[in-house]
């Protein structure tokens, strides 16, 4: 009988569902988990039987467990399919699986709501001047704004990446009366929450219109350093940058220079070129920058959404149907 490598938490919450699906689809599958003892490895005979891998936790939450889990998956010679809890698959380890012919599915969209809410939270904090209030609070100083902040109504957001996360950001932004311009290759559909949609080739011409440049795109060869010094120079001096995609989408040195020189009004950044962000990065001390430690996606509901997606895909797999969110080599 083939094995499913997964986590103790997944089995505790979904073991009975897993059994029901296997029975209903007449698909024999036995779950297996890593030993609790970090010094122990799965036996070679066990690794030989692993055909499916499902990780439903957070890679960053427990790096030791993550390394053990992915290491076991890499050593499974007959692995056929692996389901990932994240959307991004730009880490080289995932390329190794694809090169072996392992089918990968990701959880794109599972964390769209918390990421979008965090991005909008950063926008609201910058728009309403929260960093100034926070600094005054630390000084125990009563310090009203000397000038009224601009209202969000009527401002323009240029949103790079209109997938599940980008669409949720756009929906919330429009509820705040922003005009949302989306950047995406695929044509607009009825489910898109943007006022305009343009191809990536139009980005440079649209940047001068941006009050907010929001990056929610994956890291690819095309998006790496997409926002370079020249792109930043096309933004108005009152513009702010929000990045919940990948740090390497922005030329970080150019961003720092623009912020320090006052050529940009501020930024909310959840991702960085080097993570953790080095302690000597100037970004830590810039008064118009809000930083979160690649944490915008954290939410109590993520694991359930990832697990539900995997269980749906397991039914597809058992019935030899196409898989949702399948990742293909670029």
C-alpha cells in the first residue's frame, strides 16, 4: 500500500476525512508521520513506499521540522505528488522535485484574506500617519498631526499581481474608495475587483499615476527587480510602496535611497531581499517605513484552508482528474 507523508496535526484533525475519501474512491493510502525524536529518520523501506506528501503547516514556524520533512520527501524515491502550504515555489528545493518529475500543488489563495488584510492595514497606518503617532507615544508626547492627511478616497493603487491575494487586496481597496489599476498577463474577468487591468508591459507608463504601488506578484525571472531605480523614479514623490510578494521584486538599495532622499513618502514591507532583514539595514530606522517579518499571512484559519485544498485534490488524484493549483516548471 502506498504511503502519505504528512504531519501529526493533519492526522489529528483530518484523519477520519482522509479514511472516508480513500474508502469512497477505492484508493488505498496509509498515512505516515515523522518520528517525534529529531534524531530519528524514516526507514528506507518506509521512504520507498511514500508516493504522496502533504505539508499543511508553516515552513517558517519550525525550521528544524521543515528541514526534516523536506529532507524525507527528497529521499523518497517513488514520490509522485507533493502538496505545499505556501503559494511561492521559487526556492530551489522545489525545482529539485519538479526535475524528478514530482507533481507539485501549492496553496495559492489559502492565505489571501490575511495577507490582503495586512496589506490594507499597512496602507491605512501609513495613510493616517500611525508611525508618527507611535513615535510620539514612545516619547509620551501629545503630538497631533500638523497637517491633515490626504483621504484615501480618489487615490490610485497600482497593483502588480492580480491573483487570489491581489484580487482580495483590490476588493478591500475599492471598499475604501481607491481606484485600482491591476497589472497582469491574463485578461480581465468578471471576478476581478479592479477598475482597470493592463499587461506588464504597461507598468512603467502607469507608475506616475500611483499613490500606492502594491506588489503581490510571485518571484519569476520577469519579476526579479522589476521595481528598480528607474521604476521608483517614475513614482510621484507622495507615493508609497507596499510589498507582500517577494523581496527580490524590488531593488532594495534603490528603495532605501529613494526613501532616505524623500523621493517616496513611505513603505510597508513584509518581504526583503535577505531574510531575516539584517540588523544593520537602514530600513529599520526610517520613520516612514513599517516592517513586518514576512508574517503577513499568519492566521488561525490557514491550516484548515490548506488541508481542505489537499483533500479536494486527493479526490481528484484518486479519480485521475486534473489537480487544482498544480505548479509547472518554468
